[in-house]
């Protein structure tokens, strides 16, 4: 995989010090670590190795990855391995994609309490899906699926939403049959929206009553009961957006579909266009105008500020399984589902394709195919030990106003 001419790391290296001078005291430890990891990734500061082809003698030099989950360069191999594991869990049935979005009004509150309120988002979304799916008026079955948290929009604004991908059906309450959803329809989005709103606001009120919420800055006035209840009333009167796509008819498309959402970070290096005069230009999709590709130019400081909005709390899991795919019951329930659907354990015919993705990402790892002759294998010939960083975060980028 060719390296893009411009990377997020280039922005961090040039303007990271100035950014920390302005915003450093307001950043969490996770955000500080993310900035440092992105800047050091695949540089001499992390060490590396030199490999040589055992057929043609071609040499490749590679530096180590930071493996930070917010780094745009460190997810190809992890994603491929994760998708290989998920391949073993696919069922021969259509799959659905449902998206739950928090209203914009909750943004400042969520940003100040990310661990609590992102966790509440996972809990209420999975509870909503299980409640409505379990209702005999709708599906009347036990469902299971995967939920992935995204916190960004195309322009890097704070936009928390949960992507859920799950089989379009479930286990009957007595466990004796598989209950498929109706053709081209999973669950009613209006009913899902109402239940989601009710459960989330109930959880929010409970956290407030227990004194668990941080209410400072823009949220300071919400510490008083009267403004708090007025705020809840206003949010309750809004429509909460739930979007459901038509079920994917073939399970072989599911892995490709999952790859769009898992292990994704706020912006990829390939979306960057230019870094000039203290400004960053990047591409984005304008969903309101037919998904057209447009460009946006931001001050480098604003670009980094928006980027840091999407660093999750330390140790927080952005991908979770629920229902009959929850970790504690997955193997038993999958075997039950397969028996009811009348098919055996899946043959992993697409693992080779996933492995190709891995080799495309890692490329110069020992044992991989030589990119020049395509016959030999790259063998490790030298280890490169860590070196001091060639850039200094204590020196602001020239010409940049840090006031």
C-alpha cells in the first residue's frame, strides 16, 4: 500500500507544540498520548528493522508502528485479523445496519462525561433493539449483533452515533426455531427512536440525581435543578434520529460492510489534500448534497482540536457485542442458530482475501513476499533500535500564532 504524500502525523509534528501550548491543560491523558503516538508512528523514534529478499537481494527498511487506536496508520493489520475472527461468526442469513444518533444538544454534556455517556449510549441502544425485537408485535425473537461507536462527522465535528450490524432475525423465545424478519424490513425506526430517547433520558436523569455528571464550562448552569429539567424537556421534545438500511441479502457482503465501520478513526491520511501556511485542507462527503466530494480548509490548530475530540477515554471499548453474540454466550448461541438455520459451521473461504489485506498493509514484514521480484521472501537482516525524535515539541512551528 503506497504511502499518501500528506499524513495527519505531518500536521502533529509541525503544529503539535503550538497546539499543546494553547490547549494542553484542557486535554486528557489519553489525548496527550494520542498526539505523541501519532507523531512518533513509523519513525526512527520507535525503532524498526531491515529485511532482504532471499531471491533477488532487494532490501526494505521499515519503522515500527505506534499501534495506537487513534492513529490513521495502525489499523490495517488489526482490522484484517479482527475481520477474520468475525468471519467465523457469520450466519447464512441477511444482515441489517441500524444507526442511532444522539441529538446535537447533548454534545457538550457528552464531551464532558465521555466514559459515562458513551457507555450509556451502548447500554440504551442495545436495550432498545432487544426490547423492540423481543416484542411479539414486531419480531418476537432474541437478537444479537455488533455495535461500534463513532463520534465524528465528515467535517470532524463532535457527532456521537452508534453503528449496529446484526442478523436480520433471531431465536424464538422457546429456542426451537429461527425467526426471520419481514422481507426488506427489520424493525420500525419510529418505535426504535421513541424507546431509545426514553431510555437514554431516564439514564441521564439517574446519573444527574446520583451526582455523577461533570457540569462545568458550557454546562455549568445545568448544575441547578430548574435549568436541568428545562434542558431535559427541550431534548425530549426533539426527534431522535434512528436510521435503518434495508437488510443485506448476502452474508458474503457483510465482512466488507463491517470493514467500513470497525477500527476506523476520525480521518484517514488519504483524505488530506494540503498543509500550507498553517492551514489543513481535506476532503469530505457532503451528504446533504448527494454525497458529493468537497474540500474544507481549517486552521491547523482547529484541525487538531477537532481531531482530539474523537480520542476515546483510556480503556474504553468502542466495539461491543450484545444479545446472542455477547461474549459469554456467543459460542453456544451460534451453534444453536446454525442448527436452526440448517447449515454447518462456515468454511473460511475468504480468509485468504483477508490475509491479502494484511500483507498489503504490513508489506515489508519478515516473511512477506518481495514487492520487487514477487518470488522471494523478505528475511530479517538487521534490527533498528529506537532513536531520539528528529523534531522537538518544545519549539513552536515557525510563523504560527499560538496566542
